[in-house]
């Protein structure tokens, strides 16, 4: 069953929070067929989202050119490299994330100045990073 038939190409908002089994391949399918998405929530606990990595975010960031609102939590296999695909490929104004590894918020924000809402929780940060965030805003 390599052929996917989705009639939801018109969808603009999709909330998959708490969904089980989301993978990089699923991100690729979403990116391919739901190109009109402006809001996507793939939050869950670590067991829900841990299968998605930088590759999955790259799939989303290279195809979802209208995505302005993205929320994901407990993304233990996602680093700032994966986030940069989203920030460089999508016109994000809202980003909510938690549990990312290797997250340099000031560096990423310099790449995407259209963000007006940023939530970073359960992620290591430093005094330097907080100071840099203040300097950017």
C-alpha cells in the first residue's frame, strides 16, 4: 500500500497531540499531502513523540510553506539542527517545544525573526542564552 489517498489537502489546522506511533515517515506523509497546514500540534509524552527526529522536522520544514504555528513536546531525538529546518522553511510565528536536546535558542531566533510566541520548557538553557534572547527581542 504505497499509495496514500488523503482528501484532507484543504486542512489548515491539525492537532495530533497524544497520538501514538508518529514517525519520520508520518511527518513526510503529512508534509506531502497537507501542504496548506498553518497549525500543527504533535505534542505527546516521550513515548509518543520519541520516534520523530531531525529528519521528520526536515520533511515538515521543506514542504509546509504556510506553517505558522508548531507545537511539539518531549522531542528527545530533535536538536537545533532539526528546528532550523522548520525555522528556515516555514513562516513560524509561534513555536512551543519541550525536551529538545542541544537547543541554542538565540542562534535559532536569529534565523527566524518572525516568531512572536516562543515557549521552551524542559530544555537545558544558560544565563548566556537568556541574555542573548533578551538582546534579540
